[in-house]
């Protein structure tokens, strides 16, 4: 489950060593924007060692490599794949071919390391206008794709508009991303909220992303993690309702009823599916009632 | 075997990091460690440098570590990066 | 009355009859902005007086000139409650023959009152005073708020000299220390540098680890059973402790809990809590920022207390004994919950108890909040290098990777486990740290005893050795 994903600069040991206790479901070790071109070598060795020797506890590990238009990405993968991160995040993915290049390179490394094929999943970062238009093709391009990730900052630069707190300018991109991901059967993650001092704004932004259908959201500040987790966790009310739905279905079945109603509303297949999702998530989080 | 042909550094002097410098040297390895946790971890740091050099097949080098309380895996990373930066181009 | 006002510090010292071997005292409300101690010591040295005992409630890096006076044997003995790292390092290197005696903020007034550490001449840096010696910290260009630690000096010293840079007409309105204790008054250009006295604002930490610990600290308080109407609280001015205060405020407001008081060194965060109705009163022995100074000046519910009322075991009752919860720091804590706040990881002196052991002894719940490791050094050890506060007075350790409850407090342990907090045995917590950092080698201590730690009841609980 990936509600919150926290970016950590890949060359800063003081921040990395406490990455696992900041509450995020996943950490994103960043070898790209957070690392100066002269320190790319240093960051990949440090991040590799951090994963290999220290680990990140219960957090899943994502590594954001450098873009395939740079001379760094293959070396990044050479260093990182052998220590088996959960996910690789290639940035600036604009089309299915971009994924293929990374996919093939990882396949070769997996073979070399003796890992089963497709052990390491991909979360492509889509942050160009072309990438948004190709979102479905990207999401469906490989068995490795676990989800797609919206990058609002670079996208707005590409769109020739200003990134705002309200985010009207990325409205279309957000909706398109969610639709593409769901159509391809993968998860979809929202761009970080960038005002680290706005403790209210993060709630509004995360709630909005959730309302559109996003699975989770990234953070550039640990201060945003708790809000994201709260928003993307089912509420106790949701959980109670989900159990009620399942109970109503069970009773309906035992009585041989074809259609079941709860609180005067017909329970159809999508409602049952959503209830099951809520219960699964609540169980994973240790929330709500005992069965 | 790798040969250090130029002086090179890696890392920083920030807390939890270390600044590692490698330089060419004849006849073996010379390691200097200056650490804020010298008393508690001086020997471990020395050993981490030695092991990293051995793993990288560096036989001759002068290595100096100015440590600000870096974890073992950080020391090893900084040594490796400094070696990569100072070695003969393959 | 007018005869009290003298022209210079030197004249006051002479009139007070300071002689070789006597004891002099200072208080530390001007903190690292204090000029007074250096001004006075300079005059004393010039007068050729030697072998003095210096009794200062705390010593800061701004007092580095003391090194010279120690070398010249003007000062041959120090009693203090806290010493910052500048002078602390030199003491640890063996600067003085006689070991420094560290007390607590409660132990110092106790020993002054009981005549164990008598004071011949007390110097009181007063941000405002009149010519008779009525004085206050609340007004003037060097305003520092409370003068709490200066009270025992004023009350029990044989001679009391008030030094001020804001001399006002008699009678000063709103005095803290009254003229009845004061022998001489001196006006100087400046008693301190306002920038070093109080920070403009004390800020909560931005360090994410500190914020995580602060959140956990508030969960501990919330589930301790103590957070209810009438709640009393103290916390230090460290970043994580302040963050805890600000989270605690939210919880108290949400749950509509009206506390009784907050005490100790007061910051703007506690003032905010007072003004928001979280507490009925602040019991202030020292102000840490401008907001606290302004509040103690204007708000009658924000009250100045003396060091005796704050923490003295010789007082008939003291504020610390009425505390529910105190949040404290540590440089080390051992598996018996003994805490070190005197020495750093290399064994150098860099602090002191202050009110640490007093509040820990008094409060129902004494919480240590500290990162599980600093850079590469684990905070939990087998034996602390110096016992500042005994483990029997500590209830719980909060770190970013887990909470350890002292087994003596089974009720708290059950409550925190029930609340779903990550409660671990302290040995386990130590192992978690060492898995990340490696196992540190032991420090070898020097030959010479450079300081002794005197617990608030007067017993020596540990010694500090040279490095």
C-alpha cells in the first residue's frame, strides 16, 4: 500500500538515515533533481549502500533515477538494481518507448543478479505534456508498471503556465492520469504539495487528489506525510459502512436474494468491490473493527 | 587492480557524513582517520576504509577521512566514490 | 537610603569588604548576553583579591574570561548548576585544582539557605532598579523578565550589590527583589547585550525527527491519564520540547482541557498556551524569549517565582512537587534510566542539571525526549558517563524509533501499550540503535576529578573526571 511517498535527497546521509521513521509508506531516494550533476556518482553509491546495509524498515523503497536523456541512468541502474529496491522511478517518461528502454536494461540486470524477472517494479514519473497525452500507453507498456506518478512542477513548465497552490492548471493532467491508470489496472500517485509551511493546504490538496481517484500522494517534506496518510486511509465511518455492506451481502446470499439493499439503496457490484478494497486497506493498517 | 592517479575527494563535512580524500601513494595503503567519534568508533572507521579499499582492489593509496559521525555504510560509500574519482580511467 | 548608590563597581566591592577567600555569587538571567560577571571579575582582579569561591547559578561562553581569573587564582572554586561548553572544556582539561561543584536549581538555594554554601557578596544584575535597590527584570533596555534565581542570593548573602543600567526614581513600581536585602546600588552603561539575553523568538524545530518525537511525547502525555483539568506541565526550550508544547496545546484545546499551570523557564509557546486558556497561570523562574518577557510584564497570571519556590527541597513546598508532567532532554541515558546532561560524548563538560533532577524528582511523569542516536552515537548506553539525574526519577524515554518505560512504572507501561504506542524494553531500544550505528567503544576517563555532581538533597551522586 502506497498512500504516502517521501522524497529523500540521495546524497544526504543525515536525512537518509532517519528516512524510515518519518511515517511514509515509501521513501523515494532521489538521484535526479536533488543531486547536483557533479555528485551523481556519489549519490548512487551512497543510496546503494543505504539500501544494502541499513535498509528502510517497513518502508518500501523507490529510487528515482536520472532521465534516459542523461548519461547517468544506466549507471544508476547498474548500482541500484543489485540491492533490489521495490521500485524504480524513471523521470520524464513521455511515451511507452521510454519505459521499454528502462525495462530492457533492468531485465538484463535482473538476469545477471539471478533475480526472477519483473521483481523490480516501475513507477514512471509523467511530467511532460506529451507524457500526459500518452499516459495510458505508458501505464500499459510493461508488466513492471505498478503505477504512474504525476509530476506537476516540470509539467507546468512544459505547459507554459505557472504552478499554483490551487492547481487548476494541472486539473486536466490529474484527471487524465487517473483515468489512464485505472484503465490499465495500475495505481496512480499525485504530485507533491510544495508549500512546506502550509499545514492546512496539504490536507485540502490531498483530499482533492483522493476525490479524483488517486491512490496516494508524494511529499517533499516529512511534515506532509501525516496529512497524506490520514487522507488516503479509510475513515472509521467508511470502514463501518464497508462491513455493513459485506454483512448485508452475506445475509442476502443466505436468504437466496438476488438483489440486496442497505439503508434503502441497492448494493451493486461496484459498491461491494469498493467495500472490499476499504476492508483490505483497513486490515493492512490495523484500523477499524475485528471480524 | 586499481591505481589511484590523482587526488580526489568525496562526501561533505555535514553531520552524519564524512569527507574522504584519496591520493596517489607508493608501497601500500596509508589511512588517516579524524573523527568526532574517534574514541568510540575510530577502529571501526579504519577497518571500513581498509575493507573498502581491498574490495576495490586498491593496493596503493593515501586515504584521509574527516568524519562527522557517519554510519559505516556512509564511510564505505564515500571511500568508494573517492576511489572511483581518483582512479585511472578504465 | 541615598547612601546605597555608589559610583562604581569597584567602590561597591570595597565597601562590601570583599577579601581573599570569600564567596561571591551571580545569577544567569542575562544568559549569554551577560556583561556583569565579567565587569565585576575584572574589578576584583584589579583589586588583587584572590582565592574566591564563585557561586553562579549558570555559566555561559560569554564568561570565558574566567579562565584567566582561574589561572591567576582570583577564583579557586566554582559552584554552579550549569556550564556551557567553552569553559566546560577547559575545566575538563584540568584547569582548576578544586573540582567544580555542580548543583541543581533547587539544590543551590537549599545549600545557600542552609549555610552550606554561604555567600559573602552577591552581585545582582538588575535590568531596572531604584537607588534603594528595589529591582526588577521586567523593565529596561536589558529586560530579561523573571529574576527567580537571584532571590536566594539577595536573601541570604551577607552583602548584596545591585548593578543596573536603568536607574529609576524611588520607588520602582512592580519590583521583584525589595530594598530590604540590598546594600549597594551601582549604575553602569550596560549590564548585558539584549541580543544574547533573550532570543527574539524561540522557534520550534524544523527537524523532522524532532517533530516525530514531539508527536510521540504528546501521545504519551495524552494516554498517561494525567492530561485532565488541573494539569500541570513543564518543558525545556529545546526545539523538540517546544514542538511538543505546541502539539500539546492543540490536544488541550480540542479536548477542552483546562490545566492549572506551566512552570520553569518560560517561552512564547507557553505564553500562547496561557492566553489560549490551556493554563490558569505560568510560574516563571526565567524567561527565554521576548514574548515571555512581555507577558510577565503585562499578564498578572504570568507570575515570577524564586528559585526556592521553584525547586528547593528546603522550601516548605515547591512548584516542582506539584508538577504532573515534565519533558526533559539527555545527552545519554543508560539501561537503568540514569540520565547524563553534564558531559558530551567525549567526556567534556557541556551543561549541567539546571532544573533537570528537581523536576524529575517532583513530577508524576518525567519524560526524556532524545533522538535514539546523534550522528553515530547511540543515546542509550550501559552506564552513563555521568549521572546527572538518577534513573529512579525517570518514567519514560521517547525516541524517534520507540518508547521505553521504566519498569518501576508498570501502570504507565500498560497504558502506553494499550494506546498502541511502540513500547520497547530499553535494552531493545539500545539494540535497535546499535544495529544502525555499530557498538561504540568505551571512553577511558582521566585520572583527575574535575567536578562533582551534588544531588538536590546534598549527596554527591557522581564525579566527572578529566579528559
